[in-house]
């Protein structure tokens, strides 16, 4: 099936997740109003998957942007796939639902489409949030193969995670983890798909710059595209749901223009070949 701007993947619980999402994390020095405006631009461009989190401290702005786009008739609530995440200070089971309810209050929405947990704890409490209708799906983030296996083999598991959100880009292509996730009907969701925002608080400033890679540059030139578009298209053709973070209007539009060209098998093989197992998010090593 051809990839289009409205393409989605079917999750193991029957819900659908758009294959291209807007990442909304920004360093503390970036005004929250930037996230609000960027989200409205993204929805206008065609993005329907919005990825945020309590710890980003922007959910009031995310909710406002979504509600404004609903009010002006651009979208309906059911058109938007909104992801939030449980921060580590709320992992105790009795704190999980109140944390999600706090996010919903900030968003002024009745439910989120996906609620993600970072570590294999509090899963039972997350399942209860799904049963209560506060989230349609539950997932995990930053899990390796063994941690996923531990979850899947957990006695009494009611809902398996529909996705695993991890750092994934051509320098860290996560091929083995992707293969495992596919075998278990778990969608791999890629963050830092364009490398990284390179904020000195999180990223080694000596790390290689993905979007300047000569292989990506040559393939981008061949297709008359940007290296960023090639990096995003690479993930989509591998069956990965990809998050593209930008608050720049021109870049947001560019990031969505990845459905009208296709990488050849030779292109895909060449990009596979530049994997270095390099992580930009060192805090998760």
C-alpha cells in the first residue's frame, strides 16, 4: 500500500496511529507559545499525530492548539492522535491515574489516544486508565528487547503495549529491535529521527551531525529533496512510525512532504550501511 499523508498503522488493540507525527519537546528557554503556534501550523499542513508529555510542560498549549483547530473546523477530535507520557515521579500505582487526569485537565480533553510509560513498572495502573477510557491505547518508551519480553511474559497481562518509542535514525537504526517489535505486533516509534536538536544539556556537541552525512546528502540530491526528508522517508519505508520535531513553519511543511517520492532498494541499503549505533540522547544510555 502506498504511503500518503493520511496513512496510519493498525495497533494491536485495533486503534490506528498516523505514521508521521509532530514531536513537541523543546528546551526550557523556548517559549511555550512556540509549541502552540507550531502545533496549529502542523495541523493545518496535515499532521494528525501529536506527541507530547507532562514533562515537556506544554500540554496546556497542546490542548489549546487542538481545540482551536477543532473550533475552526480544520479537524474533529477523532482526527487527532494525541500521545502523552507518564513521568517517573508518578510511577507508584496510586499516582498513575491522577497524573493522567492532570494532563487531561491541562489539555481540556476527555481522553488521550496513547499513554506511554518509560519503565516496566505501574503497568497494572496504566491498564486501569485504559479501562476507564482515559486513554485509548497504552505503550512504552526506551525499552530494549529483554524489557519488552519481561512485559509480554508478565503473568496476568491484560493489554500488551501497542508501541515502543525509542531513539531511532540512520546512525542508530535499531534494526534488531525493529525486527523483534514487528514479530510481536508492537509498533516502533522513532524519536530524534532527524538526529537531534543538539541542546548542550542533553547532547555531546562532538557527536556526528546526521543531516550532513555524505550518503544522505547524495541520496537527497538525487531525489531533489532535503537530507531531513530522506531520513524521514527511510523510516516510513521500514514500517516505523516517525516523529519529526520542528517549530519552524517552513521546516514543518517540508517534514510533511515525504509522501510523494520513494527511496529505491539501493537507497535503503545505502542508508542501512551508515548505521553507527550512535545515540544522541546520552541520558538514556
